[in-house]
């Protein structure tokens, strides 16, 4: 279909045309690399030029690799409406909707694929056990090439996991745990290596931090990550400030990515301006590099063809759209991704939480009393103004933060459904729902704090020392 000259390009959206141009460009490069017959290459080039012309006609702009078009929401009268659109980038998440970001629209705008029932069933069949609650409940809702990962796994071909953390503060909050909880589960069910990038260099560039303070935060955050229960024999955690200077493979991949991404592209993807420091402009290449197994020769024995799977919140997707565009041009496999929704702030789902606002979330250092006080005082309620109204009309679980948090952390599906029905009917009051959340989070965080106490500086050193893991490649 993608290569058919008779396909109706006019029926495609700008985003679909962008994908068509990208795939055809990859085909042209592959044909040239294989030294295919000249007439075959010429035909592929003509089709590429045709796709690019259709793209320019539809969007009014030239195709730029790694820079998808902005997807405007078409209204019934054919005009565009941008003021109600969600704003999502790696640093800011904003929406006017109390329910949170419209993830279906975001999938369309970013050009990813929805994690549907068929994919969840296939994962369940592959691992031979019940999928994680994050999959069952749509918390991880979008993907890129997860089907390829499953193809490889079913054919006994290995892959590895990569996720990360930007250490902007000493204490992590509940939202920071989401990718690590899920990544730990993925590592266990698929039995694969894991690399975790601590982007202390990014935080130095973006925040008012010294390099020493950023590195200190990285090591402190590593303790919270290790406390999630990762296996030291299968996990490598690294600080950019520390590891980049010791791994030639890592730096070579950074340079290759830097060479194949223009300044205009990073400005378009990340919104950089001429006044941003050059460190920010070059940083996306550093976040891209762990997507390639050759960045970790001590783990993968120098092999460059091992595919990577990246579980992350969808605001990090721009980094990896860029990475996936660059990968075939530097002879590397494209990383696959699993995207999660955002963990809402206590005050509501219009923004993601901030580590700089102590009342926007539950922190992993909070005491049971602090947890109780924050939830009772700050958790946005979907309940009615009076008990009488609530009993009569019921509460709104779609905007109630306590229910949202329970969706993340209450394991029992039946119990969660019972709470939803009781709250929606008015049988369960807001204070009672908050009490359930408090009783769920207090032991969870207390258990995490106990595990963290066992993570010594020596344990951190073991995880962060470049070394061979318990896998053969």
C-alpha cells in the first residue's frame, strides 16, 4: 500500500502523508545501501518526490524529517479551533479539561498507535500471565512498534528496556514511580536487560543547579529507583555526567545523531529558540543514544542490532520520534515505545505534578500524617456541594483525583469497580473515597521507605558501575 503509485494521496491526513514520506525515504536509503538496480532506485525516488509534493500541497510547508505537522482539530464548519487543544511537550502539560488530556487526540497528533484489546491479549499470551493493571486500565495506552517487540520475543530474539529520570529534586513523588513500576514488571515477565538513564546533565542545563548538585540528586533518585525492586544483575543505572565520558560507544552514537539532526528540526520539535544555550539544543541526542545497544558495549558485547523498548510518559515521545527518524540513517534499529498517561496533580488533571510544589503530589518521603492531610485538603473532588446533592446525583469519577490515584495503585479490579459504582451512585461520599485512598497509599509509601533504607551508597555503586549483566549476547 505504501509503495502503490495509484493510492489516493488526497484522502490522507497531513500526519499520514508525513509517515508515507518517512517510510518511502527509508526505502530509498535501503535500496541505495543494497546497491539495487538503478531503475528500481529511480522509481522509488520518483515516488518519494511525489509524496513530498502531496505533503507540501496539504500542509503548505516542505517535509522535514523528524518534524511531524501539527494536527489541528477540525470543527463541523470546517474551521480550525486551537484554543481548546491540549499542550504537551517534555517540560509542560496543560489542558482546559478537568478530565485531563484527550489521549485519543494526542495519539493522532503524535502519530502513535493505540494499545487495544488485541495487543493486550497478545502480550498476555506471550508472557503467560495476567497483564499489569497499567495495561488493563489504559494507563499505558499508546505504543510504537510493540508488535515488533512481540515478534522478536516469540522468535526467541532478545531486546532490552530503557527508561529514565530527570533528577530535578532530592525527593521523588508518586508520579515518578509509574514508569519504574511498569518497567520492573516488563523486565520480570520478559527477562531482559534494563538501562536507566539519569539525565543530570539535562537538569543542569534547564534548572538553576550546579553540576555537583545535579549529580547528587541523581544518586539520591537512584536509591528510590533501586527501592522499586530492580535486580542488580540485570539492571544498569547511569548518570549522564558520569557515564558519557567513560563510554566511547555512547559518545559515538551521540555524535552520529547530532550529525543527522538539523538546528531547524530541533527548534521545530522542541521549541528551542535562538537564545537557548547550545547545551539544550544538543541534549536530545544524549537522550536518544541509550536507544542503541552499541552505547553499552559492556552489556551487549558490541552488538548493534538489539532492539530497544522504552516505557515512558507520552510527553517524552518527541525525543524518540526524532530518534526513530534518525535510527535507520545511522544503521540502527528504531526503538519501540510504550506510552503512559500523566499522573495528575492533587489539584486536578489539568497539569502534571511539579516536584517544586510540595502540595501538588504525594512525595515518597511523606509521613502517614502528611499523606492524610494532603489528600483530605488538596485532592480535587468530583463530589457534589452538599451531602444531599451527592446522595441524589452521585459523584464524577472522571475528574475525581482520589479515584484517579486508586486507578493507578489499587490492584483489585473488582474493588475498583465497586468504588466507582458506589461513588457514581452517591452511595459513597467524597470523604469515604479519600479514606480508601489514604489507606491504600500509606502502607505503600511506608514499604517503599523501608526498602529505600536498605539501599546503601555501596548498593548504588553496584548498580551504577559499567559491567556485564547476567545475559549472553
